[in-house]
C-alpha cells in the first residue's frame, strides 16, 4: 500500500501444517461487583511452527489477558471460564501447578509488558540467566555454563562484557535483549512478547525487533508478538490477528492484512497509520468501546461500525475464510 512508512515482511513462508499452539473458544473473565468483565470472549486461533503471529488491538481489548491464559498466569479475580489451549500436544488448561513450573520457560516463555524492569537489580546478568537454566536443569559445570550464557548474549547481539554487568549499567534496549536471552535460554517452543519495544526509542526499537527476528530465524522459535505499533507488525509478523473488545475479528498473513483489510475495525486501524508521502486528516471513529461487562447482542463492533446492518444487531458473526488463510468475522462477507 502507498500510505505507509514501513516495508512489509516478506518471509511469509510458514506452512499451516505445523501447528504449535491451538487456542479454541477461549473465554477469560474478571469478576467484579458489577458483573464479569469479559476480557477474552470466545477467541480461537493457531500459531504455526517458526512464525511470528502479531496480536494487535486497542488498549483493553484483551491481548495481555489472552497471553496470560496461554501461560496459565491469569490471577484472581480473573479466571479461564471455558476453552482449550494446546501447546505442542500438551493440554495447557489441565496442567497441575507442578507441571506448570516445568512447562513455563521450557515450553513457553514470556517477555512481559515492561520486561526490562523485571530484571533483579542486585544480580549480575550472568547470575539471572544462570538461575533460569539451573532452576530447570539442575547445577551445571561452571565452564560450560559460562559458554552457554555467553552464546545466548551473542545470539541477542550483546557483547561478552554484559556477562558481568548489573541491570543499572545497561541501556533500555540492552536490558530488553537480556530479557530475550532469558526467554530463549531453555529453547522453548513458543515465546510471547508483550509490547517488547513500547518503552524504547525508535532506533532501539528497530534493534530489538531485529533481535526477535534473528531468534525466530536461527532457532525456529514461534512467537506471539503483542503490540499497538502496526509498523513494527508489518516488519516482523508473518500473520496478524486483530482483537476488538475481547473478540478476534480478523486474522490474515501480514501482506494480505495490510493490503486488503476486510473488517471495518482493521480498516480503521490501518487508515490511522501516519504517512510521510501524503498529508491526510486523521480518520476518527465515533463512540467508545462498550462496557465489557455488558457486551451487545450481535456483533461486538456494531456501535462504531460505519457499515452496520440490521443482522449485525441480532447474532454475532463468526470467523469465516474470505481467501486462503484470511479469516474475518463480519457479515459484509457472508451470504445472507
Ligand atoms: N484485575 C482485573 N479486574 C477487572 N478487569 C480487568 C482486570 N485486569 C484486566 N481487566 C480488564 O480486562 C480487559 C482486557 O485487559 P488486557 O490487559 O488484557 O488488555 P490489553 O489488550 O493487553 O490492553 P493494553 O494494550 O492496554 O495492554 C480490560 O477491559 C481490562 O480493564
Ligand atoms: Mg496489555
């Protein structure tokens, strides 16, 4: 498309045959005195081997809650109300606490929102990575362990001197790359990165983005990349899933999503990307996201949709394939 200031990832070569994560009809609600907040309401998607799936949508639409459910880290008053999560053949929802301790880091790891602030300020970088490895694999020979940690640091583009440094001696981008090194330390099947670049300046964002791409390409680790930055998604993601108010409204290979967005919400998101080629007024959407405790009957986007029809107010549309690998939940593309 012409009005974007970024290039779109062209490595969309992933085969859908290798599904590493399957999320089916996931519902996660938070109990409040005024009723349940339906933060994630019947969400289904797959993640393929070696791909980056971008998860986008406005603040409060349920991205982090989806991630926390996949890690089984939803805290009260939140709870998984319904649905299945399969990672590499493991039924995640039924894992015991003891099994979960192994599952996290070994099968799946998280780079949380604001990850760089999660480093322990009184431990050297090497000690923090060592703890992750030894917690899961037991005590390791010192020399081999040091080599392994240095290799991890080099993989994320950090020099050997970082090994002995404390977090306060590192820049934001370096700390974020230490978090990525920890996330890959046990070679998990899937990494969930929750807004990994949002607190960084644009140059450092690019470095961190390139680090994530390198990890994906060299180690073949699959990723869910959560964020608001559509430019970053265009550069890094193989496919993009769009959430609105707890629902998945569209999912497509990155090129298709940017070139032919189908859902009216996705179209608005993409039209809102600033352009350096043409000056255009910012297109605004009337209205607010409705209260997640009282979702409307019918389509979740009806109150803000410029194309709303009578049937949108009666039944919610389900995700339908509009072209290969491109699915959208909208009656505009469904036969009556
Ligand atoms: N502890 C809680 N109690 C009640 N509601 C909650 C709680 N935590 C989250 N929510 C609600 O769940 C919804 C989804 O929140 P979530 O943090 O998953 O959104 P998000 O898409 O990650 O947003 P952001 O882009 O701002 O990080 C929001 O409406 C939020 O207010
Ligand atoms: Mg979030």
